[in-house]
C-alpha cells in the first residue's frame, strides 16, 4: 500500500494561519471539536485563547494533525 502523499511545504506555507472556522471547514467538524483538539494539544493556536480574541492555528500544526507526525 503506498504511503500517504504529504504536500511539499514552502516557506510561505509556514507563515500561513487558519481561523477556527477555516479549520472546521477543512476537517469537516464542529467548533467544539476544534476546541477539544486545541485543549488536548493536538492543534497549536498562536497566542493565548481569550474571549473576544480570534483564535488562529498554524498551518504546520494543522498539517501535523492531518498527516501525523512532523511533515
């Protein structure tokens, strides 16, 4: 069975961040599930989480969650 294709990473990709809504759309899951992934340390947000602050998740963190391990 062939290994999963992991997309190449460019330097610009490392600077990309996603909002919780964008992560929800990519993973096809609920906002609560994204919150659980953040709480469990599966996804790493930038900065601290607080009421009224937009949560941003790094492209690297999302890629590692989807494909497993360091990409």
